[in-house]
C-alpha cells in the first residue's frame, strides 16, 4: 500500500495487542447540539482540539499499517471542522473506508459533494425522534427539519445512509414511525441504539430509562418491521440494564477498536478518558502502534488476568470480556469491578434499583443538557 508520502510501513504488532480493525476519529468535541444523552466526556471543554489535518493523515497511515480498515469521523460534530474535506482526503488516500458520523446540521449539499469527491464512502445521521417537538427537546435545539433535509441530500448523492436513533422512554413507543422515517429517507441501515448510561445519559437516567414493558413492545415492533421488509437493515440490542449478562465493551477492551480524541490521546472506547488512574498515550508524542500496544491504560483490562471473581472463572468471559469497564467505574467507582449489569455482580442491585425506579416513575424530570452545570 502507498500514499502520497510513499510506501506505508507495516508496523510490527505486539504479541499482547490484537489487530485493530476500526479507528474512531473524534475530530472535535464542539457541537451545536446539546443532547441529553451525549457520549462525549463530561469535561469535554477541558480537552483541547490540537490534532490538525496533517497529523490526522499521519495517524490514518499508521492505522492502515496496523491493519485498520475502517475510520469513523465523529465528534462532537465533525462538520464544524473547516478542514474536514482535507481530513477525509487524508483518510481516503490510505485506503481506509471513510464513514462520517454527523448530526447533519452544519453541512449542506455542496459540502457533501466536496466530501464525496475527497473520498467519503458513507454517512451516519442521528435523529432523535419522529415528532419535531420531541426530537428537538432531546437535542436541546430546534434541528429536526434540518436533519431530514440533510438525509435526503445524502441519498441524492448516492451515498449510503445509516440512520441512528437513540432509544429511551420518550420514543420507544414510536418504533413503527421511526422505521417508516428511515424508509422515507431511503436509509440502508437503521440503528435503534438503546441508551447506554454514561456521561450525560447517566445524569439523565431517571428521565431516559424505560420500563421492561416498553422494551418488550419495542422488540416486538422491530421483529414485525423486519418481517415486513428487508430494508433498511435494523439493528436493535437490548440495553445492559435489562440483560442478565453484560455486553462486551466495544467488542472487548482494546481488542478491535481504537478511539483517538481531539487532543491526540488514544483510548479503547469513547468513555475510557473518564476512568481515573489510567495512563493513555498521545499520537503527538508516540507512534499509533505504541499508543495501541504499549500504553498502560490500553493493557489495563486486556485479556483475563485482571478479572476478579466471578468473572475470572465465568464460562462467559471469552464472550463478554467482563462487560463494560466504563460502566463499572461510573456505577461503582472501581473500573475492575464486575459490571453491575451482570446478574452475578455483588453490585447488581444498583441496576435493579434503577429499573424499579423506572417502573414507578410517573413524572419525568427536566433534562440536564450537554454542557449544563459545568464551570
């Protein structure tokens, strides 16, 4: 493989670090939306945006050398970057499949054309709901109509469109309408992403957490939609809080995916920066290969040696890899604890109490929006 800088060297992989397949490039934490379930770090304002297009290009070349095949350009809102076209071009020249994850409010048809010419392959658009007022209430700003127009512009250019709708107690009852919206937009894929309770979503858990009855009705509606038509492809996964076993975090801690933050630090997932006491390295100081294979934080929860009981002797450990470390830290203060979503955790009561509260909760509190109550 070559690019404009010449041959891309094949970096040797550490025996401790598996091959990564996916790079999540968090280009910025700036965003015009204020979503109540935003997955950016709570202290995102403290993270400087210091990786320029040339540095992203070097990172993409090093990622390709490690075996990465897919890059998701995300944020915040990547559309606020004035050098986004250049960044897309840098990624495309390495041969990576270049996918834009956007809220669809900052880019127009001409911007999309430039991105497509630069090498953009597909787009994921987030929409909060099918009802304008409900959608805008979650986003914190009036953007619903602009999002629909953007989705149509994506398809008019022939780019594949994925629609991402984060599910919660306020919109779970509208699965048929959401599916119809995806069909009207000619989306190839519909990601019905049940809220994961990190960051602002954890702060808004009382307002967002559904009841089991809501989830069961939603699952039945998804099954009906899948039987009715093969498109769009519909992804629907039961949220951790209502499963007896945890899901593997990003396919397992630092196993397949790497996340590069706007300041250049490399993480195994979006939320790892908020786990106290872990050391991660930056692409500004070291090679991507070193950041992936040798950083203490990356190796903290790889493999099985770190696991406490009952995880260490659990026959499911090679499937769930101990669950989510960020969730364990957020709920217990100990990132090495058994994920409380697991029924065998001695702190599973935390999840059960939250579910019971959702069943008896009648009046939804006001949302705490992204950025609210920050110094």
